[in-house]
């Protein structure tokens, strides 16, 4: 109401002075017309107002003020030197203000900390600060920010999704599931949360539900590469290797340079029990690319490469690659993995490939206690809501 009264009053003044000082009306009309698209009549984004909305409208204000000052100086016969001095003072002041303001944009943590200092009950800033902190692995601080955002606005879906991601990273799977479900009750069309809930359910052994949520994610976003990858891993868990390879191929078409996609597809092509689906040469190519991108020092990627060499009939390469994987596993303090690789090494020395019906999934934290012959290569949790969380599994 007050803002409306001010606009009406200023408009009346500008109209009344249109003959004596037409630049006031011109500048004011510029301001109003340029401001119309961002008044919120048509909402663009979650924000109601922002500094950037005034950049172009302010040109009209500057035009009016400039001419007012010029008119004032002409009446009083102010010399040009005064105007030049005034101009430099104003420019210097604006430069100092700009320098101070840009300092707040040094990084995300600085920016959102400043935003919280300038505002109250800001759920968006709390969530954004939490994301920045989670990128730096400051998990407990990030959790506190997400919880604060939800205390301010319990219906803020991004904070539920963010908190679910970081809880899943901490291993609090049940709590993560609760927050993912809350987020989906508010925004069921969020493909990232659908996919991330699928991961959490998979880790709890609820594979059918995980498949359903990955499929939901793909219905919303068909080009969601990580959802294809995760769905493929879930199908592998159920023994549907053909469907798994189909999903891996779709993920590869979308993200051909992703080493997790490369080795997942390579593993399926190298170890699938159905001969018509195996392709040793393609598996070798993919596994090599994945291994190179991973730096060549990950025993899991080398394990996949060894299996690919064996399927391609290159048993000498399979033996040397498996031996290197064993050395790396031992150096990393993974004796169970080294023992399982030794068993596979015997097959390669005997001229036999390694075939598995399907892998079984565990989390990275569960690996050391796992006794079944399966392992997780990576479980990636992105702190950014828009970025996906995905798992990558292989059977050993």
C-alpha cells in the first residue's frame, strides 16, 4: 500500500512538472516501463525482488537526476570545474561501493553468509550456504544450515532434497529417505530427487522400489544419464542383465566420457552370462578408457579391464592387469578384495573368462565388512540439488 502511494505521488509530481522539467517525466516513465516486466505480475523464479531487476530501470532515474543537476547549475551559474569535481567524487564513491559489494561474491560461502547477515528467516540463503559447505565436506555445518532452512520453511522442497543428499553421504539412509519423500510430496516432478531416492532405497535392499523411482526420474527427464546408469545397476542386481546393458548403453550415449558409465557397460559386456550379449573387444576399449580417466590406480577399474581382456581371449593381459589390481588392493588395505581378485586370477591363468549372473550392491562404507563377492566402485553424492547422486556397482 505504502509503495503504491509513493509511486502515485511521484508520478503526479513528474506529470505536474512535465512542461517546466520534461526530463523528470521522461526519466520516470523510463523507470516505470522498464520495471513492469519484473514487478511479479508474471513470476520468473522463486525470488520476489532482486538488485538486478533495477539495473535497466535506474537509467531513467539517472537521466532525470543528471538534467536536474544541470538545470540547478545553470540557474546558479556553477562553473564546469565544480561539475567535473562532483563527477569524480560520485564516480569514486560508486567505485568503492562496487569494490565492497563484489568482495561478497568471492565465493559461495562468503556470498550466502553475507545474505544471511542482511536478511532474516531466509530459507533460500540457508540452503545455499549448506550446499557451499557440503562442497567443502563440512558436513555437520551443512546439515545445520539445511535444518535451519526447514525450520524457517518446512515446505521448502530443495532443502529436503539437500538434507537427504548429505544424510545419505553420512550413511543415515533411513533419514535420507524420509527427506526425499518429503521433497517429492511437495515437488513430485523433481527428477534429481526421484533418482536420489532410488539410490537410497537400493542401499536398503528395496530394489523394486529403487527401479520404480529411477524410472520416474527418466519419465520426467529422459536424458538423465545417471538415472539410466542407476537403473542399469538395479536391473543387474535383479539378474536382468540384458535390460541393464540397454540402460548402460543409453547412459553411454548421453555421457560417453564418464568413467563410471564406461566401466559399468564394460563390466556388463565382459561378464554377462548370456553369450549373445557379451562383447570382449568393446569391453576392453571401454574399460581402458575408464581406467585411464581414473588415473590407472583404482583396483576396481583394473578388475573390470582384466575381465574384459579375458572375455576377449587376451589372457596374458588379463593376468598382468589382475596382478596389478591385487597389488593396489593390498596397498589400499583391502585384503578381502585382493583375495577375491586372486581367485579370478587363477581362472585367467587357466584360460577361463570370469562370468557373473549379477552383482550385489553395497555402499562404500559397507565394503570392508562385506563377505559376498561384490563391491561398490563409487558412490557419488553431489551437494548441489540440481546435480544427481548416483551409485556405480560391479560384481567381483
